[in-house]
C-alpha cells in the first residue's frame, strides 16, 4: 500500500456500505455484523413477472439496505456499486441450475435513467450496478434501452395501475440489432411493483428479444 492510500485511509477510513461502521483491513466493503444481519431473501427473492419470466433479488429493501441504496442514489456514492455487484452476481451464480430458475441469458443490460436525471445525478445507478455485476461474472453489460424523457418517480406514486400508466411509453430500444433473438438479463437496483421491469421487458420483446429475466439488488417485502 502506497503512502498516498494510507493517507487517504486515515482521512476517509473505508466504511461498511450498509451500516457505515468503519471496516477492518480484511473486510470487503461490508462488515461482519451486516454479513450476519442483512435482510437476505429466501428462494432468491423470486417474483414472477407479467411480461418477463421472473426477477431474483438477494436482499429486501428495508433497514440498512434501504438506507444504503438511498445514499447510493442520492448522496454521490457510486463506488457502492462494487459491493452491490458482488451480492447480485453471487445471487445469479447460486440460482443457476436450480429447478424453476432458468436464469440463462445471452446478454446483461439495465433499466436506464433518463438523460436529464443522469446529468443531475452524475451517474446512472442501474448501469453501474449492471457493469459491476457483469464484471464479477466475467462478462460485460450492454445498453439495450434508452429513456428519452423524464417521468414522475415511480416511488412517488401509489398502486400498480398508477405506476404502469406513468411509465408506459417511457423507454425505447436503443439498437434492435443487439436485442434481436437474445435472451436478456435486465438489472435494476430496486424492484417494488415490477411495473418498470414489465414495461422495459415489453419494449425489449417488441424489439425482437427472445426473452427477459431480471435481477435487482433489493425487492419490496
Ligand atoms: Zn455493516
């Protein structure tokens, strides 16, 4: 370790991405206490989609996980993606080959932010998550969707019908040649009602995708 990184560690000691506790040297971005107590899902947190096959999630969107993801999205913490990618890649790896979990795919992609929102935030959190997950799996993530216009944040809306109406028509396929005939693993950070994943899947299937399966870091309880 060089002088400069020792200096940086003294000034900004690495903290657990979930609970913000200062980490030991041997920790890998999260602490032992969180390894024991994070709200892990059962059965890969599987949710069936109306349009995509199913979505898996390693964690529930609650407690320290929820607070961590909110920091990731709104407090300029893009490096959290490195840790999140490890959790998501492990979940994808583990569910391969399990009965009822056909997680096979030809390419990894993500649910994009609108350009306007990405500019104001500085980064697209689902894209970073997809890239770090793909890196863990020795693959690459590829853009398949764009979100030309901003819509109201889904989290500000109520029931599924309202969310579906809000998001309808918000996404377009970025390059049908990339999508055509491919089974796509679509990644997002949080999934609650599945309306966004359904709409993205509809656009991908209309553009010729052979199927869509989804993975999100955290899901609603
Ligand atoms: Zn922790």
